[in-house]
């Protein structure tokens, strides 16, 4: 029999990086009042910690009972996280092998994630709760500090900023909270919703394209029927996927349901946010990484109370407390940013499907280039496939052209530069023509900086970071050699540090292209969009807005220019070097290349003028490049899936990677070996095709001076991985403390 709800014992998850659930005693006063997910204050070790009540527990053995510590306090009347989110976090913590308490804490907005934090948010404005405040002052004569706070409030007219009261009266926050508990004052929140992307909206189109209409009809039917259903919306770039989402969200709202929309990066998708804002106004909470803690908390509370029914956010918004969830959308579902690469290493796209299933909601995964995981799920009938094969208004897809760099070498322009140019005559000609027509150009290259690396002409040594096993990147404007892994930035040496030979600059980066374009087209307004240029959300928004207003003619950038932007003035998109991402030691390198090229190509010709895409490559016969140039997603998928199946890579297998890192090369290697050993013993029947790879040095063997190893386990289903992972987890506690082990389940990148 399960323990009764008012059991004197409770299972608690501790908000610390410790694995497992802990039993605590429940004091008399709290019995029967605890609900799953409720924040509690608990003694833990020698300190107090934030904990989460999970469930009533059976009575432990008598000698254990004597040692049990009691829950000190319940921090809320009702759980801060809704039951549905608690459920989702429990799934995620188990699946991604992360301590549950830490995971629950991470799902809370800042301000609720610590034990010493107040019961409710610190609100902006405090006001009298009663109509006859002066009468109440007499009640407080025996609490002089509270009396003083209330008197102050009375003196300033019964309403004041909490900040202001806090400056005037020491300890005011605590006093005001007590006064609130006694019902004397109340808090109001000031509207601080971010003004991001206001005005970027568009009018609601009166008619849908026939394909949009079909998609909306199928989705509406599923929504009306209620219950869980999942769809993959495969729509070419510019086919109007966003409008499909908007229609479904409209319908959900009409039915009193809420909606959750996940996007890769808010700052890079101001238009999508703008469309939601202009369609739904203040009914949308925007959750992005640049939010201040207070803003995030406010948005979170509004969702929790059901005052706001729609959340648009980045991956962490998967835990947003949207009420009565009806629709979950993941836009650009193939985007790598949905995978969190630290702490709880979740894949938000996958959790979106889990959450929708738990909530009995509709989930739509949308993309022009679906991930192979989703594509395969659609092929197997787990997701229903909806296709938008044409652009809105039958605008043509851009014309795709190749510049084969083996045949057409970029020529030295007039005047001399020390480096070989990277823009071929064809590219220059196309740019010139486009500028002449007063249209805009995007130049894409997946590398920042000036020259990718420096190589000694004599000894052939590339200059590498001494702490990381990667080449240093030359940043011209900063006159530095920078490591993109550890951030170290050294002055550029005159000659090879080993043999004093002359240093050659090889490879290209966005910074160098920007310089070359500016030199070749002195009258063009050229700007650069990458992480070096867009150092803040403001700068990024400014750059994108400037490009949208056509104050910039040529935008040079990394994958930041490839996202879902809708700039009607862009008629030429150039891929400066398509090969750059292909050589990465990652089984997804081809998929990533194809996605990126297709996405960036999709920025061309979205307005009334037709678009053109030029791709420069030394390797045009490589599958992702050849299929991309043919505009053949289907063909690429079939070829790539065949390769994946032959090699047993996802989506035909499930994987987990253990990353082992430490300052001592010997201890780290030994730890990796021990982990591999215990995992090997725990492997299920070999005939089931579960394989252990490693221990092996990681593809980048050193980062920030730490040695890196990895062990990979691969099997037909997730369950097949559990035995080996359990065994590895058990061993963790006995490894040297200098060795850090990260378990990455369903990893996104293999580096
Ligand atoms: P996608 O996300 O598929 O690349 P968007 O949703 O950005 O495409 O749509 C491309 C453009 O077409 C946008 O400017 C959008 O406002 C417009 N659009 C979408 N649907 C319609 C429609 N039914 N009628 C007219 N314009 C539309
Ligand atoms: Zn480094």
C-alpha cells in the first residue's frame, strides 16, 4: 500500500548537485498540507537548503527514523511549479541523468530558486490594503518597526515604490512582508514587459495559401478533438509556417487553452516575436535570455496565474508554467540551440513532445530542414507530416548557383593586399549587379575572425592554443590571436615561435570578408553580424533593424545571418565557403552543413524580387552541397539516412557520451578506463547491438589545459543504455575529485 498523504515521512529532492531522493520527517503542522513540487526549507549537511517535496514516504527502519531530520518550513502555500512541470522535470532528470532537486531548481525563475528567498516575488509597488489605514496604525503600537513602515506609507499617500521605502526604512522589505501577511498592505507589480520587437508585426493575412489552409485544417481538427497529437510541419523557407502557428494559437485561445512556442534565439527572431505580439498583444509573455531576473519572474508569475496564456521563448521556456496547455510549437526544430549543453543537458524539442503528451496537447515541430530524428519519426508515422512545398504568393524559390573554386580561383583585385582574395569574379559580379539594383546582399561564412589560422611556411606548424588542442583564430581589428574555446587572446607573433619561419595566413573568417567587400565596393554600406560584432542583445537588434530598414547594403555574417529572418530586400545570398563545416569530426557534420546552407539560401528572394544564391566550394560533389544546390531535401535525407543506418548512428540508435575531464592526464585516463570497464560489464546482450566505444581521447583532446576523454555507448533503444549508464553513475562517487565526468544523453555535438 502506498503511504498516506499525511504520512509523517516525506521524500524530498534536494536543490543541490546530489543524486537521489532523501527522506525527511514531516512536522505535525505540515502533515497533509504538502503537495508534489512544493518548495520546502530543509536542513542538509550542516546548512539549510532548498528542497522540493515529492511524495509521502513509508516509515524507514526505526534506527533510521531516529536520525531523520525534519522539514523546517514550507515556503509556499501551493507548489511554485505546476504539477505538470514537476512531472516534466522528473522525466528530464531521469532521462538526462541529472540530480532531480537541481533540475527542479533550474526550472524555477531566479528569485524562487533559493531557500532564503521570500515567499513571493519582490513587487515593485506597495500600497495600503485597507480603506482606513490610520485606524490600523493603532493596532501596531507593539511592533514599532512595522508601525514606522506603515506610517511612512501613509505619509507618502498610501502608495510607494518598494525600493523607495527600503531606502527610507532599514529592513523595509521584511517589514512590508509581515504587514502583507497581516493584511495591511498589498503589492502591485509594475509592467516591465520587454519592448522587444514591437512594431515588427504584420497584418493578419486574409487568405491562407492552399497548403497553409490544409495544414491549418488538419491541425485544427486535432486540436478540437483534444488529447495528444504530434505533427512535423515541413515547409520550405518563406512558405508561411509562422502564419500556421499563429492560426493554431488563435484557435487554442478561443477554446480557453494556452500555448507555448519555442524558438532558437529570440534576439535572432525578432520578427517572429513581433508577429505574435502584434497578433496577441499583451497576452504573450516573451521569455529570452536577456530578461532581467525581475522581468522573468513577473512573466513567469503571470503565466502561472493564467493571466497570460501564451509564452514565446528559448529552450528553457519548455518549463514555463503555461496553464491549460493546448498547443506546443517548436520553430526551426532542427536548430542545435534547443540542446542545453550544460547542467541538465536536455533537448527542448524532445521535451516539447513529452510535455505535450503529458498535457494532452498538440505539438507542432516546424522546419524547412527537419532534423533526421524528426524526419524519421514522421516516416515511421509517429508524427503526422504536413508539407508546405511552395512559397507564399507563389514567389519562386531562389535560383541556386555553384562557384567551383577548383576551377574559378578568386583573383587578386586592383591594388595589392597581402592575402589572396576569397571572393571569386562571379561573386563580385553578382554583388555589383545587386547593389546596382539597390537590393541587398547577405554573405555567409561559418567562421569568425580574420584568418582562421596561422601556419609556419617553413616547419608547417599551425599556431595552436597551448591550453586547448585547437588552432588560434586571427582577429585583425583586435590584433590578437584568439582561442574560441578558452577565450585566451595573445598578441600576434612576428614569426613562428618554433623556428622563426614566416607565418602564412590560411583560411578565412567573416572579418576578412567584410574588409574585402568594403575594399571592393567602397560605396556600399557593409556590416558584420557575428558574435564579435553583436556583443549585446541591443547591438544585435540594432544591426538587424538597420538591415531591415535598408541602411545596410551588404551583411556579412556567421550562422547568425542564417536564422529565420525575413528581409524582403535581400535578393543575393552568397556562401563564401560551403566546405568549412564538413570536416568536423562529428557524424552530424553533413546534416549541419545541409541545414545551414538551406537556411541561409532561404533568406534570398523573400520579397517581390526574385532571389539568387551563389555557393563557393572546393568540394561541390560532397552530398550536402550537391543536394542543397539541387534543392533536394528528400534526396539528401535518403542518402544520409542510408549512411546513418549502415553505421548505426541516430536516428537508428540511441547514444550517450561520457565526457571525462581532468587536470592530471594519468588520473583522467585511468578514470576513463574504469568507467569503460564497469560499463562493459553492464552491457546487455551483445546480440542486441549495444556497443561501447572507447575510452578514447575526445576529438579535442585538451581544453583550457584539461585532458579530455570520452566513452560512447550506443544501442537500439534508450532502455538498452540504462544498464551501462547506471553502472557508470554508481562509480562516479569513487573517482578522484579532480576528474569531472559529464553524462550527455542524446548528445547533439560530438566535440
Ligand atoms: P517561413 O517561416 O515559412 O520561412 P514566414 O512565416 O516568415 O515563412 O512567411 C514568409 C512571408 O510571407 C512573411 O512575410 C509572412 O508575413 C508572409 N505570409 C505568410 N502567410 C501569408 C499569407 N497567407 N498571405 C500573405 N502573406 C503571407
Ligand atoms: Zn584555448
